[in-house]
C-alpha cells in the first residue's frame, strides 16, 4: 500500500514539474512588458492587488483578484495577508515599471495597470504562488495568456488559494462578491444586449453581445446542458427590485477566462 502511495505521489510530483517546465516558455513570451511604460515607486501596499504610488495615484493591478483583507473588525479571507506581504516584497526597493491598461481607470478612479519588478510581471508571480485568481476584463487583456498559465501552475500544485475546494456549486450560491462557480447550463436565451445562461440553482450568467466575439470557440448559443465554471463578481439582485421570474444572483462574464467548460 505504501509503495502504491509513493508511486502516486511521485507521479503527481512529476506531473506538476512538467506543468511548471512548460509554463516557463509561456512566461518568457507572454509575460513581457506591453506598450509604453513609466518608472514608478510605491508608497504603500493596500492589499494583494492594490497599491498607492508615491505620485498619489492608487494602482489596481490588471488581471488578478486577491482575497479580501478584513475591514471594520471583519476577519480577512484566507491568504489575504499573505498576498499583501508578498506584494510588498515584490515591490520593495526594486526598479518598477508601470504599463497602464487600454482602459486606464476603473469606476473608483484607480489607475489600472500591469506592474513589472526587475523585468518580471508582478501579477504573474502572485498568481503562480497561488495568492490570487486570474481575471480578464476587456479591453485590458494583453497578458491574459501569461496570467492563465501562471494560475494553472498554482492550481495544479494546490498552492495558496487552490489548496481546498476553490469553487462554489451554482445551486449553493447565497451571497454576492467574487466567486468561482460551477454548474450546469439549463438554458441559453438572448434578450436585448445580452445573452443569459440560466444555471441550476439561483444564479444566471450574463454575456454582453458586444463581447460575444471573445467567445467564438466556446459557442455560447450551444452551451445548454454543458457543465461550466464561471468566475467574477456575483451581483445580489435581491438588494434592488427583483423582477418576477428572475434569479436572485447574476454573474457577468466578459471573456473566456471567466467562463469555461469543464
């Protein structure tokens, strides 16, 4: 029995090593600095994906969402403090370059950008260590391949946020906020500017028709009956005026990284 367990462990370790090796070539090609850049320095690290620069700008890193640090007496999510500490290490006393995204600000007024420390992409490093989840929000998708592979390394190795079950079954969604959800698509319909994918349980996915071009390979119209994994910020629609027949939770998906078959 011990021999079987040792063999299995060796196979898993070998598989992880192969994934790690194959990732290196992708990092070399896909994680390069994109577009114009500017030297910056950090005044304060707020959390694992947000910093305050010395010029006064608040920077939200593109392509990653890290666990939330507790505010007003609330407990921090697992690995939130670890992500913040690691970001501090990666940006402390190093040569930093900022590449601002095609969409330069979010609705909070924060600068959106990729950060590079000594030539290496900071978001990819955090993702590779399991300290966050990869995101893709058009039009800021220049490093999506880099970030997807970095996350895959952590997920294959069960690192950080991937140590346990990282997803919520669609039938058990009970609150808003960032989540990774798995479920079966019960129906697909188009209404106005959106496609609506009804999942089992209280959740519906929404894809804007203007972003349908990103989903050509996924064939959204034919997803009924498929098992999918979606990620993003679940919106609790019960806090407003929920229309009769509408599901209480909605998750907008804007890129294939945010919605995949499994």
